[in-house]
C-alpha cells in the first residue's frame, strides 16, 4: 500500500471514539422531524428507495455474481480429485463391475 493510502491510528481512534449514541439520537430526530413535516408519504418514498435497485446496481450485482461464480468454479476444479475433472462417461468406464 502506498504511504498516502495508509490510514493513521489517530484517524481510526477518532472514528471509534465518536459519540455514537448522540449520532443515533440526531438521526432519529432528523427522521422524526422529516416525517412530521412531509408525512407518511415521504417515509414510504424514502423506504422504497432501499427496496428498488437501480439499473446500475443490478448490473453491478450481476457482475459480482458472475465473478464469484467463476472463482468458485476455478476453486472446485483446482481442488477436485483427479478423476472428478474427467467427463462422467470416462469416469463410469473405469468403475469396476
């Protein structure tokens, strides 16, 4: 990792030592005020944004699934017993009867 990309310990400590309880309360107050101002319709609109993926999110999700599937197939082949990578007909032909 390049030196400019490193995270220094003070930054991590500052993040971990945040007043998380106060942040949770501020978030609750923000959404409470927003609901009071705009009503249930706004609450439903905002929550629906989390349920409906965008076209870009669907494309990214498909790319991730494709990449993981390829990695799993490579791993399965690399870790399979020697006979497992041969076609099924060839494996059956060697079985004793």
